[in-house]
C-alpha cells in the first residue's frame, strides 16, 4: 500500500489523503510485541517489578482477574471513535480508529516532537513523563539519549509497559522502560496512579490545551523539581493566557527557552504556536 502525503505548500492541512500512513506508535508497538519482548507476565503489570497494574487499569467486580480501563477512558474513546469514523470512514481499525487529527501525524506538525526530542537528547533527563502524546510520543524522536523510564499519558493508546534496549553509544541508560498509561491527566492527578512511577525530571506537553488537557497549576501540583517542555497555540486565548503566566506562578519557575512557531494553515493564514522550556523547583 502506498502512503500519500499531503503537500503543505499546495494544499491546506485539512486536505487529507485517501490512504493514511501507518503511525510511528503502531510501528513501535509492533516492534515490542513479539515473543522476545521484555514484558511482565501478564503483560498488564508495570515493569520492572511486575507487582502492580499499569496506571489506568483497575479491577472491578466483573473483571474476573483481568483489569479494565477506567470508565472515563472508555467514554473518551467512545466519543473520539465516533467523531473519527464520521469524518474519516477508512479509519476503523487499530489506533487509527481514534485518529481524529491526521494532520498531527506528519510534517510540519511532527517538527515539534523533533525539536523537543533534540532538547531531551541534549539535556539527558533520567525519567521523562509526556502528557497527551497522541500518536507521536517524543520518545520515538530521540536520537542519542536513553532515559531510564519514559511514561506516556494518553487515553486513546492501549496500556503497555516494556523494557527496550538502547543502541550502543547512546547516553543515559542501557535500556528504557516505556510505559503507556491509558488515562487522562485529571485521573492521574488524583494520586493513586502516581505512587508506582518514578518522579520525572522532565515533563513534556506538546499541543497543551487548557480546555481538553491540564492547566498549569495542575501540572505544578503533581510534579516537583522538573524541566517542563511546553508547546501550545498562542492564537487560542485560554491556553495563551494560562501558559503565558507560567513564570508568575507562586512556585519557582524560570524560563530557559522560548520560540515562536508558524505553520501554514492555508494560503491566507498561519497557525501561531510557542515552544517554551521552564525549570520548575
């Protein structure tokens, strides 16, 4: 099957191809799903101890020993799947049934993940936590650094906890435990899902949106002493105001980096976005 890419300079980002390319996350999941994969048994337990469920899973009276997704996750998936199928009828299987934003899956929008991936390679954090990765977790864009753990909070992705060996010559750890946590930030912030994860020294939120995602004060309440990699739409006033005031927080928040990003939406308008990095004490 041939993947057809939209040409940004000739079409709007909404002029979608008839055939969709396989996502990077699908490639990754397939690569770690074989018989030699370093997973817990059963695989819905959290690496490396294999003593607790992957955050976002729970036992109910009807579970019969097998954990279930949280009701809030099930409801979000139901709504997103319905919208996706109404807009893109061919997206009916695998993770693509939740692929409501195909333009986010390719350039120029994946340049955001590439940029943050370069920063992670340079700054070499040990434990990374990414909020709302969609199908493009920054982990898949790292080139030269291997964190010890990389946790991806994304309710439309299936739970996973797997140890991945790192290429020789990379900085950091010899392997990375990659966790996919199928729940919302609101559910995660309640607290019970945090105790079995390492405290991150790097937190990423690309496409951060205060309407559908976390507000800055919620992020600052959950995490302590970390570097925050933040990207958001400056034309969306609620997010622009909320994240624009990050440095005025009562916590010690120091801006380390800021850059404007422009994406061509169509021949007459641009999408204005901002990428910032903060040190939070």
